[in-house]
């Protein structure tokens, strides 16, 4: 494995670990808040402006998906579905790449960069994120 690939896979491993650590910590914090009958948010945008950011609710969406509450997950924030897929698929492909010596994650990242370098994809992405943000604001998430 080349040095750039080693750095890439180290970054992926760090992202996987951070994602699961974040999920575990927020799951614990949620259970503590429920016991106290309080509510909290870790979103800087919401804490500063009282408006949710486009990704507000993504962690709750992932937790609901893992608990099998699909309709609740979709209602909270559809962006969390992509996060959950990433948390499930990326570690499996990561392990496969390390064991087999293949570069599937690296090739997927390269493809992702090519796709998102196209102007129409960026515009569509921006419109969808903005629509999700407006929906979050209207839901009062």
C-alpha cells in the first residue's frame, strides 16, 4: 500500500471510530437526559441561533434506524439514512480492503470526487440540502 493510501485508510479508520464513538456518547447522553426529564442539543448552530442546521436530527435518525423505527427515522431527518448506511457499509469495505489488499474505498472516494466536481451535481446537492434545512426549520426539530 502506498503512503497516500495509508494516509487515506488511516483517515477512514479515524472517521469510522469517531462516528461510532459519537453515536455511543450521544446514546448515553440521551439516556441520561431522559432520566432527568431534560432535553439538550450538541448542535452549535442551534445553540447559537435557535434554528436547526440541515443535519440536525441525523444522530437520532441513525439511532432510530438501528432500533428498527424506520418511519420515525425518515420523519426526523432523511440525511441520517446516508449516515447510517456509511456507518454500516464503510467499515465492512474497509476491513475487506485491508484483508484482501484491494482499494475499493479509495476508488469509491475518487469516483465521488469526480461526480461532485460536476456543476449540476453540486447545484442539485445544494437544493436538496436547503430543502431539508427548510423542512427541519418548519418541523421545529
